[in-house]
């Protein structure tokens, strides 16, 4: 375990609880409808529509975002998954 996980565990033992806000999203649909394109655009990655190709199997993306409750804006976290 990393240092942050150990600290969370120790805090939970001491305080009795730890709040974790997380969400898992699964994008499903028929072949060729743009699932990978949608995910890449949501993650801020460039998508070249003229060079699109079918995904073989599945793609798994692990990302963390911070959400501003006042502006409702999502920002992708680059450190600290």
C-alpha cells in the first residue's frame, strides 16, 4: 500500500470512518456507435474521426477528477489516484 492508503486506514481506525467519493462508469453499446470516441472526448483526449477504427476487445481507463461544487466544472487530476 502507498503512504496515503496507510494514512487513510490509520485515520479510519482512529476516527471510525473515512468518506470516499467515487464513481465508476461503464459505457456500453452496439459496435461502431462511438463509445471509445465519447470516452476519449470526456477525458480531454484528441480524437481524429477520419482515422477511427474499431476497438478490439475492451478498453479500460482509470482516471481521477476533481469537481468544483460551485462551478460544476470537472478537472482531471494528474496525481494522486
